[in-house]
């Protein structure tokens, strides 16, 4: 999963940079050719990648939490059913014991 995310980011970054290859910006109504990013753009790209990593991590963690909650709910349902069954058995046993003790 992590490798796929990294490959996706790498491909996404490559396609994003290829859109703007050779273009550094607008200057007096015409395009000026340049192949380098400015320092701020690189910082923004790095911050965006970090944010994407964090969002992906949080998405996986929340998915794991959801799965764990579902497992616990199933377990609690089973325990509740067993308790109901045991309550019925105990109630019948107590009623029979009352009959014997009279």
C-alpha cells in the first residue's frame, strides 16, 4: 500500500512538473522559459507531499480503527447473546431448584 502511494505521488509530481516544464512564469505579457522551480514552489511542493503523506496515514489509521470497532461490536453481540442464553438456563435451573426445595 505504501509503495503504491509513493509511486502515485512520484507519477503525480512528474505529470505536474511536466505541465509547466520550461515555463517559469509570466513576464510583461509573455512567457519566460526556465526549467527551475523557485525556492517557494519547491517548499510548497514538499509541504504538499508531506500533507499528502499525513492524510494517507490518517486515512489508513481511521480505516483500521473502523475495522477494530466493527470487530468489537461483533464480539459484544456474541457476548450479549451468550449472556441471554445463560440467563435463560439459570432461570430454568432456579425454578426447578425452587420446586425441589418446597
